[in-house]
C-alpha cells in the first residue's frame, strides 16, 4: 500500500511540474494560444486554429551610410581657410577649405626653370656636335681609330636618350604638381553632409590624409553577420523589422539587399566555431536614424496567411513521424499529423487535424 501511495505521489509531482512549465512557457510567449484545463483531468489543452504564421531570424548590427565620399588633402600644407563646418550641407563643387600653396608654387617655378635650362643645354650640345662633325670629318686612319669614333658617337646617342628620359620624368612631375596646385582650394566632390574625420578642423594636413567625408544621409544600411545555420534561410528582398536599441519605441523597416556567399575570415586562424556570413540590410529613412547606431533586426524568412496551427509544445515525434494527442468523446487518442512551417510558438498542420480540434499536452 505504501509503495502505491509513493508511486501516485511521484506521478502527481511530475504532472504538477509539467503544468507549471507549460504555463510559464505560454506566459513568456504572448502570441501562443492560451491553454485550457481538460475537464477529464489535469492535462492542458490547446485549440487548433487558423492564424498567420511567420518565421524570423534575429540579428544585431550597426547602421552606416550607403554612400560615403572621402575628402583627401591634395598636398601637405597649412590650412589657410575653412569654408565648411562639421555637419554642414554642401553641394557638389562648393569650396571646403583652402591650403597654403606658396611652397608648391616655388617648387613649380624652380622645376620649370630647370627643365628650360636642360632643353637649352641639349640644343647647344646638338649644335656643337654638328659643328665638330663638319670641321673634323675625315677618313679613319686605321681600324682602332674607327672603333674610337663609333664608341664616342654611341655614347653621345645614349646620353641624349637619357637626357630625354629625365626631361620626360621632370615634365610628368611638373604636371602632377600643377594638378595639385589647382586643388589648393578643395571643393566638394559630391552633394551631401560634410563630416570631419576628427573632432576639430585641422590647421595643417599631410598629402593623402583623410580630412573628412561627404555622406548621403537619405540612404542608410545595416551590416550584420549570421551563422551557417541561418544564412541559407535568408534571401535578398526579404522584409525586415528593425529597432534602434537606444530608442526602444522607434520602429524601422527595411529589406535584405545582399547575402554574402562566402564566410568572413576568422580573426583567429585556429577558430573552429561556426562560419559567419555578412548580410546587408537597406533601411527606410527615419528622422532618428543616423550612422553608428546599434540596431536589432528581425528578418522574416517565411510568411503564411490563415493556416491551421497548433501550439508547438503539443507536437511530438516518434519513429513514425509527428503526432499530437487529440481529445475525442471516446477519450484522448494519438493522432498522426503532417506539419509545415514550424516556429518557436506555433506549428502549421497540413494534415491530421481540423479547425477547432482540441489537442492535449500530456
């Protein structure tokens, strides 16, 4: 007798814990159907009902501007004038800043003079060689003298060719400097918002230094990564719901623009974790949306309207497939079913149940 009482006590405890776990699960998933208590016992029941069903993948990432044009310093110099401020709207061709071009102008003048001098010396040397050839032309007395004349002539030809190469290089350098001089007053290469590269306007820049950038604030995107188990579920064009982490009530919309076909390189060569793939999501404009914000997005990978569903927690599986415990007038029976789309809360039932059927969680 004592053993039977202990057995019933264990069964009661298991049923109670199972019921509590089920209630906690339903409470933590507001979209799930509310269970009912079966009149025949303490089991929880759920109705098979038609609902919209969707599957999502949650990702996190940062917002960034789609189009950014970097503004570089054309040459090293002091900044003599700033025309724009950080965050100012500019149009293509508007002046941004002006550089001190005095040193560059002096270099151009000196190099121009050197090139002119080299050209005049070349002409003078050509004239002298022509005169020497006329006055000193005679037949070589022997083979050695002929070889000396040939060597001297060849040497002169080589030197002339080297001089031409040097003048050509100097000419290219001079042209480069003139192009830089034309950029002493830097102008906006694109229309948009000018943003400084640093916190303050630099008073001196180095050639090739990124002074700032011009961004198109009307087009932003979110860049994130997904694992190898999710990447094949995501396709370009899928709709995305986005939240700004710092503004919980701000809801954004977007769509998947690009899914990388190749995994990102691991930071550690010995990393054996799941591969990560980059996903780019375009974002619709919003007054609070700027670059650099932390975003949480839900990518909708599947969506079905008005399909028959049951709570996922009542769907079970054995060697023959999926089944549920169906409540009938004759009692609870095992009912094989065919499932479709599965989510954490709900599962689509393709065959085996009808709308309004009651399934039991045992």
